[in-house]
C-alpha cells in the first residue's frame, strides 16, 4: 500500500476514496479551515494534521516526517472557478497557493501526485498545473468525472490529474507496491460505490441511468468527448442540520470519494502503471 500525504485536505474526500479501494493509507494531512479540521480529527485522530501549506516540507526534519509515496489534494479554486473572481493562479491569490503545492512536490519528490479541481474552469488552471509538474520531471494524465455519472443527484464535474516520476516509480516497483494495486484496480470503483453509497442501485434504477465516465486525456493529447445526460432535479437546501453553513461549505469544496476512486482506476490503467 502507498503512504499518502494530503494537502488542502478539506474533509478528505480524495483520500477517503483511495483508502476505500486499498490504494494506500493516509499518513498526514494539511488543512487550514477549523471546521474541516474537526472533521479530519474525528475520522483520522492519530494522524499529524498541519494547518499551513506554506510551512510544509521546510527543513530536513520536516521533509523526513512528511515523506510519502502519493501526494493528493485539490488546491483552492475560488480564483479560477467560473463563479469566482477570476484573479487566476498568480502568487497572492487563494488559487495561487498551487505554487506552494509545487514547492512541496519539489521538496518531497513523491513518486505520484494526484490533483483535483473543477472541470468547467480547467482552461484557467490545468495548463499551469500540468506544465509546473512537467517542469519537475513528472509525466501526467487527466480525466473528467461527474458525480451524476456515478449515480448522484448533482453534476460536480471535476478534473483529476495523476502525475508520476519515473525514478520514484522504479523505487515503488522494487518494493512491489504496484503489484497489489494491480490486483485491486479492476473492481476498485465498484468497491468504493458499494461502501460509500448504499442506495446507488435504487437511485440508478429510479433515474434509468447507466453509469459512465467522461472523456480521458493522456499525456499531452486531446480529451475524448462524451454525450451529456440530463441531471435530476435537486434543491440545494439543508433543513434543520446543525452547523449547516460550515457543512455546506465543506461539501462544496470536496469531492465524492468514489469520484476519486474512479479517476484513480482510469488513470493508473491509462498511464500503464498497472495492467488489467
């Protein structure tokens, strides 16, 4: 199993999805929001929880303590989102914290990096993400997956980028880390679905919907297309739920765990990291 570090953890939708399909175990997290920190401490009480990405991987001791096989996280999207301010990823913006992510990748050199952000605004952030990872020597692939493609009542279209370092991969292969991943990849998304979404089959039948995933882009190629399905009606309201403002904010900033699981399954196969 891979040791996972998590940056911009939120409420840990990504690492939860990867843990459910046996990709690895989370060894540390980093999240600034206090309410989200409470959620993380409840579910991962024994893990180191850092509060500022700008302080990660600074100094030899920190780099030793924060070493990981897989670094995951979705940087803030407020300045690149179609609903945001459009300030971009320049230093000093919230979305500009991506460059701290890049610094951490450069300092820790994890063999694998897994990044998530909204799909509709990918033209504003994806070129910066992929080019900066490529500059560090990583090769990459990405996939777009919507929550409604997995049977949920809302779109939540997200891009997941998986980047790999050749030298780091050779070390993982010598450890035999990918052998176990290959055995789990075939039915990984199905395992995540059955664990995280117990009424998936009932809702899928109700909406007469067959689960699909969106087009995939590998390397520097072009994204394949997919016909869009109609979204079910959903009212964005929470009635009588304590801390509903904080909860809605956290839910809005995270991904559904099985989205991360399905993206991982597609990307490791498309990049040839494991075989079917």
